C-alpha cells in the first residue's frame, strides 16, 4: 500500500521520458480520432448559444442561456474560444484536447508524494482514459470542469505534498 510522505521524491529522467511518450501517444490518438464535425449531447444548442454569447454583454445576462443543459461557465468558455479564433469550431476542439492533455500532468502533480509506480500508473490511466479521449473531441462541459477541478486540487494538494 502506498504511504504518504512529507518528502516529495524527485522525478527520474526515465519517468519523464515514459510520461512524455504516453502524452504524445494520447495526443496522436486524439488527433487521429478528431471528427470533422463538433458533436455531443445537444451540440446544436451548445454551439448556437456559444455563437450567440460571442457578445460579452450576454455573458452575465441570466436569460442568455435559457437551457437546463448548460453548466455555468461553459457558454462563456465557448464564446471566448470562438472570439479568439474567429468562430472556428475546430479551434474549440483543439483547445478542449489541450485541456484534456493537461489532466494527466495535473494528476501526476497530485500524486507526486506517492511512489514512482503509483504516479506513473495514475498519469497513464488518466491520459489514456476513454472518457478523456472521447469527451475532449465533443461539445460538452466535462473537460473544462475536470481541468478546473484538477488544477485547483493540484494547486492545493500538489504544491505541498502530503498534509503535515
């Protein structure tokens, strides 16, 4: 059973090479399986509302997103990406793939106070998980929510290692 320690063991060069290889493999899988269209649950509504929200004035209007499918923040995320990249749906896919790819390093940061095998298994399991690979390519809030959750946990937990 892995034990929590106060010391954070330094990453070894081989660990970095293996983890980088897993991340590159995940990126290749993502890009090879990227669909031409942006699909997902109720994606027509998602994108129509995202296009509508390109005006920043609508971001804080409570009636701008009258839909029970929208979690708070995802329409603003879509609108921001669409504004930056000129309305390109492919850009939204690439940004979501990028966020999904950061989940594995964030998971590694959260487990770096555990043994090297545990860190490597965690990294690989997150990077190659079907939900990360599928969800990043489609319209849906899961990747954004997971990224923000993992980022906050990595900042809180990963920075200092185990609780003292």
